[in-house]
């Protein structure tokens, strides 16, 4: 197969909302960011969601004058590479980005892909010290990535699966009605991590709960989840714990609604990409999600951020802002300015130990493992207009209300990282 045939979606778009010295005619060379993500196939909708969030964040940086290095102000530029959410295609696209001289890579919608990218970037940076790359990970949450596989060249801007499960199981611990839990997850490294973490933490926090099922399904290939729901019903479960995401989660919750099952879903991503609309009334009070933020956190700053995103993307189907992606881009921009250069070693050191406290987010990039530490929210699906639900999701008439807020210290689990650092 020719290399060019694999480069399905390698479009380069300069995002410029500029004025004065940053005018298009006189703009300094852009600082290039490569997005390597599944833009086609069963998870293409998740890839499109990522691209929207990154463009929103980049436009905000460029609107305030871009990134100021020692030689002047530079706009950020986003280049999108379609990996089809596959490891081999992602590695091909990583090489393509490197061949174009792009030093900064972003990815997140697969922990398996993230693992492969970390390994490839480690090898590339050792082999070609003059063409090093940094990897900014916004969603791949396998704890291994910042523990056993931790790398100086990798930064994780999302709470990992252990931190997310810590939050979910704290909420489950307080729900005395839960007696029987069924674990259902995607069959790859992340899904197996979620299953193992759920077993471990539930046993510690609620030893009275029975785990009546622990099943894995092929990622992105199941068209009908009815057989899985039948097993859940037969097991007598009252609650499902799942890390499944994208179209898999949407189809799962649709099947639950169609079968009229009165289950609680404790999820990593139950507030995302069509899930609330798919559940409808059946999800009210029954679907829980964990995240670093949600639109109904409350307060003028949070409301303003959400309204700005919706003004940029007014269509209901695009209503899925992820605050962490804006925080990531802002932190990268700040690290670049502190470094004064695009040299990746200098930028990485400027990112380490960086903190953001701005009334909307309280985030810290932990230096020993490059894991973002921030508060987490567990929220529950409710009808829009109820107390605490000012905004709905995707025009569905349903939104999420905070059920529990966990401060940094309650979710900042220890790391086993032994990081090798460049001299």
C-alpha cells in the first residue's frame, strides 16, 4: 500500500483570529500542533468532537495575540491526521507529522494508540535528538501511561482511569440502594483497567456489593447490545459500571431504554455524544458520569465558558465542550511563552509543575509522572430546568447536575513512575 493512501485526512489549517502585529499578512511562522485521531470509521464522531474543542481553544489563544516567543508572537496552527483509531495508522501518521517538522502531537481517543505513540516517540527522540517531539494526551486514561510507561515526552491532561474510578466509587459508596453491580467494558487495555479498578475499589469501599457479571465487548464492532442487556437482566444487576465510550456507549444506553430496564449506569462518559438523548426519560436519576467539569458546575465563569463554546458551535449535535482541552492548549501556550522557544525539552520543563487557578479550574501538572491533577465531579442526569440544571445536553431536554465534587487530594492517587529525563 502506498504511503499516500494511508494519509486520509492530513489537512493543515491555520487558525487565526488576529489583529495588529498578528495580521495574516505579517504573521510570524505558526507553531504547529498535530492532531492524530480517528476522524473516520465508527468513532469518527468522537474525533470530530475533539477537533471542535481544539479549534475553539486555539482560536482563543490566537485571538489574544498568539504565543509570544523570544522572536515575537506566533499563531498556533492545527494539522489533523486521520488515524482511523487504529494503532498502525496512528504510527504512520506520526511519521507523517514528523516528516513535516511538527514538534507537538496530540491524541487521546484510544489508550492503545497512546501507548504505541509514547513508545514510538521515545524511540524517535533517542534516535533523532534534533527532531524531537512532545505528546500531549487529552483523553487516553489507562493508568499505565503515567505509571509503568511514563515518559518525559508525554503529558496526560485528563484524570486517569484510576482517578476517575476513585471518584465514581466514592459516589457508589454513598448510594445504599446499590446491591448488585455488572461490569461491562470495551475489550482492550483501557476497558480491562476499568474492570480491574472497579473490582478492587468496590471490594474495599462496599464489600456488601455483589459483582454479578464482568464482561467485555469488541470495541466499535457491536451493532446490537440487546444480548448484553439480557445477561445483565438475568444476573439481577441493579447497576452497570462502564468505561465504554463513543458509539458503543450510545448503542448500549439505547438498548437499555428499548428494553425498559431500570438500571443505574455509573459511567466515565454517560454525558457525552448522544447518550442523554438516547436514554431520554429512562436516564433521569439513573445515569451518572465523572468528569473534570460539566456545564452545570455553576458560577459566572463556568457559565461564560459554556456560552462561548455554544456561540462558536451553535448546532445541538456539536454541544460537547471539554474544558480540559482548553486548559491543555492554554497550558501549552503558557509553557511555550515561558520557554521562549519551541525546543521540546525546554517546553516540557516549563510544563512540569505548572498550575492553573483561575476561578474555573484548579489544575496542576504533577512533575514526577506528568499527570494532571484536578478536582473531579460526579454528576447525575436530570431534566433541564430542575434545580442545578440550567443547561441541557445537545438540545435533548436533559442535563447533568453535580452529585459529588471531589477535591484534588481525594483523587490524586500515588504514581509508580520512574521517569528517564534527558540531560
